[in-house]
């Protein structure tokens, strides 16, 4: 089950597929980051 490495919240497999970094990890989600930040790549950065 995929989860945000920043806050531990559940993320869907689709979210992980689209927003995970090259390491395959999600480092930000809608629970802990703003939507604009995620769109601009914040979910890929630790």
C-alpha cells in the first residue's frame, strides 16, 4: 500500500505512478503539500 514518505498518509497507486520521484517514493501528498506545489514537483523531492 503506497504512502507519503513525508506524512505517512495513504496515496493511491495512480497518485504514486504520476507523482513519485525516480526512486519510486512519494515525498508529499495532498495532506501535507499544496496542490500547486505537487503539480510543480514537490512530491518528488524529499
